[in-house]
């Protein structure tokens, strides 16, 4: 016998989504993407990022990889690191791990 159970939760309606940020469009090189990797310095983040890069390479052409690491897990990436990623990468992957 099929029965339908209806669940009702007394939550407030979800907030309206914020406007999407302005996105800079770049023309991608047909020979492959320039992949940026930002390691946040947590334990095993380097292993996780290496697996992700290998997975990306298996799926799409990758022209180059620039891999940078934050100096410490509690500090934000420096302006120099962010500027280098912006200049040398089309796509940036960042990961946290433990």
C-alpha cells in the first residue's frame, strides 16, 4: 500500500538570494586551462589538492599549474599570492583538509 507522508516544518521562508557578483570573463586557451591551486596549509590539504589536480587533468586539457601555499592556516592569503594566481591562472582551486 502506497501512503504519502507530508512533513511540515515551521521555518521562516528562505531569504531571497543576493545578487550574483560581477564575473570577469576570460577567453580560455583551446590548448588547455591554466590551473591555480591555493593550499591553505592545513594538514593533508596538499594531498587532497594533488588528487583534485590529477582528476581535472584526466577530464580536461591543462596547460599549466601554479601551486601556492598560504604561510599559515589562520592567516588569509597575501595580496602577492592572490595577484599571482590572478595573473597566472584561469581557474583556482582551494581546499581545506585535516
